C-alpha cells in the first residue's frame, strides 16, 4: 500500500512541476508577442510621435514667451 501511495505522490508531484513549467512558458510567449507588437508600433509611429511632441513643445515655448 505504501508503494502505491508513494508512486501516486511522485506522479502528482511531477505533474504539478510540469504544469508550473508550462505556465511559465506561456507567460514568456505572451510577453514575447507583446514585445514584438510594441516594437512594431513604435517603429511605425515613432516619427509621428516626435512631430507631435515637438509641436507641443513649440506651443508651450510660444505661450511662455508671450507672458
């Protein structure tokens, strides 16, 4: 009876550790996909963002110099 119980514990322990590893891999894949998408978005919109911030800076400079 003890050997059956010990075998069951060993089997469930191995399953739990595999599941934790699987979850870690899933999180890593999600993080990699998000990173790739963010890099693509930033490369496509990067120049436009610089233009917008430059326009805001110019407006703030103009407003400050008029006072």
